[in-house]
């Protein structure tokens, strides 16, 4: 029971409490906030729309979850990120239940869940409003429901329920991100059954999961086809075939086959540090003996098959392999427990903790000292602005130093106490990092406050033009869904503005924009761009606009051409608070 409470404490302190502290990041968080808001306000929960234009990159489950959170907690950062955080916590819980069933050891099972929450990629995606954490929950639900049903020898009610649950989880995953939610567990289960030589299972086990999947997906599949007939053509061709096979489109993240090998270890830290011990523990058991166990074969297949599949695909993002971290956490927990159970060298563990503690103490003390230096250091080049930002992180630096001291002071040879101490110290540290995170540290990736300050300079009934990078934030902050026109480059909006009725007339090319600004019949308007983009093109803009600059964003306000005395020299008006 006490270990389960620690898992809950880790989730509450590191994942749940900091959710509303960090400013929203563009474009992802504004996109995944605006689409659910438009669903709520329009009453249409079938077709995703962004800025009033059809948006077919993802299905609807992720938006539904965020919309439900908004309905309960209101339109705020906490509600926006809550589904991702809950998904990470529930995924760790499913892993804990899976390990408890397979090993019979509660302490080991809980340690596996905590280890998963301590992986860097898991933590990063569990605190940001993207869909990878939710997708991982549904994939893990599919796989952890299927395995206990598989090992049951007889058909009974629990087996039927588990197989239906596996299909329902798969259906939810499909509604979140599409076919990958079916392909991922499908590949794992197929290779696993081949390894186990269970040929008949291919004929008997898939039908109930298929029924569960269809039950939750078919209503929306048919509804979206009726309202937006082109959804499936675009979604299958562009978002699946192009992304995973060709990756010729801009933004499809083409990388070499080695990409995931290169990023795996950094993405596992800091929890991944303990996998060094795990390897030694698993060797104590013996690879051959391990692979005789069905659940170990399942975990090995779960990691290797998707990892190799994504490595072969052209389009790659680190987030694609997030579901592969579950088997690493499970095998890591089993290996570490075995390492100490077999009398593994406590000296090695102490050395690891001592090294980590020394680094934390040094970094914490140095960071605290530098934060209180004078405004400028000629040798290092640290400016007053940088030092000012560092001062916000003093509590986190102190927490790091204290935690490092605890790790250095360890003396008792109780591996479970020391392992849980390793995780416990990270809870206040991670919380304080988010608490101290200033808006300015993200630059124009965090424009929410700047957009609110710039809004007062927009004339009433003025036409607004926004660069595609700033479009998401402008629509969310200014609550102007239908009257902001996209400029400069379409990017993710390309399909909507060129192929849908909802996007007709919502885009101007650079030439069209400049022609309109120079036209004698121009109405009052405002142009929103990042400052660096505007400065690269400022000589192309007419000179009768007034420039308002705030937090790396530039708003150029143009009066109506018919207004007398409207011509003004360009000037920057800084509105930074």
C-alpha cells in the first residue's frame, strides 16, 4: 500500500500540480486548445476545425478529452494539459497492474510504474498538450488487456471482457491518432504469437477485439464521412502514407534509420540511469531462462518490433517511440530487483548515486551563486537579462543541491529505500522548475501574454492578417475564429485554404497582401508577424503603418486609406511590461 501511495505522490507532485504554471507553447498547445473550444462553441463535435477551417490531421478523441476537461475546469492551461497528464499516470498504473500480475511482486510492480514516470520523454509529453501521451495510454491498454486474456487456457467471462477491452482501447487509440493505434499492437501481438507458435490464436483471438474496436469507432467514422466526405482520403494519403513512407512533404520529419538509436538514451534520463543496474540483474537470471517466460517474450517483442518499424519509416519524431518505453520500464524494474535479490554489488549502486549527487550539488550551488552576481560578467558574457532569468530558478537550484546531498549521504544498504529516495528528490525539483519557468525563456514560442497586450492596439472592425506561425495563438487569445486571414505561407493550413469551402478566402500570398496594403481602397487592418520575420521583409511593407512590438511579436496597424492624414512614418512602440 505504501508503495502505491508513493506512485500517487510522484504523479501528483511532478505531473499534476505544475500543469497550469508554464505558459502555452505555440503552435501545438494553441492548436490543441482551439479545436476543442471551437467544438464546444459551435456544437459540432464530429469535424475538427481550427480557426473555422476544416482540420483533418487527426481524428477527434484527443479533442473530445480536452473539451471535456474545458467543460469541467474552464478554458485554462491546467484543463488543457490535464488529459496528457492523466494519460501518463494511467499508463503507469496499467504497467503496475501488468507487472503485478506477471511477477506477483507489488513492490517491483510499483517501482516499474515510477521508473516509467521518471523517463524524460514520458515526463515531457505528460506535461504538454499534445496527443502522444493519450495515444500511448490506449496502445498500452490494448496490449496489457490482451496478454492476460492470451494466457488464460479456457474461454470464460474474464477472458471475453479482457479481449473486448483490448479492442475498445484500440478503438480509442484510432480515434486519437489513426491507424498507428491499430498497427502498433497488431505488429507486437502477431510477432509474439509467431514466437510462441500459437497458430490457432490467429483464428480465435482477434474477433472480440475487432468487435470492441468497431463498436467505438464506427459511429464517428460514418458521421465524419457524411459531414466531410474528403476526410478519409486526406487522412489516409497525407497523414499516413506520405508521413511514414515518403516524407517528401515539408514538416514530415525525414530522418535516417539510426535516429532512434541516437536519441534513445537521452530520452530515458534520469530514470534510465538505473537501467545500468538492470542489465546486470537480468544477466544474473540468464538470457535463455528469461526468454522462456511468456511475459518476457511479450515485453521484448513490444519493444523491438515497433522500434525497428519506426526506424525503417522515413518520417520520424522522438514521440513516435513513446509506447516502447513501457517494456523498458518493466524489464528495468525486474532487472534492478533481481540485481539486489542476487546480492548485487551495493558499491556500484552507491557510486552511481554519489556521482549523480555530486553533479546535483555542484550544479545547484553554482546556479544559485551565478544568479546573484552583478548585472554583467565580462568574462562569461552573462548579461543582466540572462542573470535575471536565472534568479527565477534559485528554488529549483537549491532543491537540486539538497537532493544531491541526500544521495551523497546514503549509508543504509536497503536498496528499495535508496531507489525510492532517488525518485522522491525529483518531485520538488521538477515542480520548482515549472514554477520558476518564466514566460520570456520561450521567446516567441510563448506569445500568449504578448498577444493580450497587443490586442488593445487593433482598431475596431479592423481586418487582421496573421502569419501561419502566429495564427494559432491569435485565434485562441483574441477569440476571433472567422475574421483572421492567413498570410505568407500555408504550411499545415494548405489543404484547408485550397481544398475546402471553410478555408475559401482565408489566405493571402505575400504578393497579394502587399498589393492589398498598398491599394487605395484599403480598410483599416493589422498585420501580425514574429519580429524577426517582419524585419527581414519590412522594406516591402507600405510606410504608413504604426508598428507595435511586444515580446518578439510585431503588430503593424494600418489606418483606412480614406482617412485623412493617415500616413505615418514607421516606428516601433515597445509595450513590454
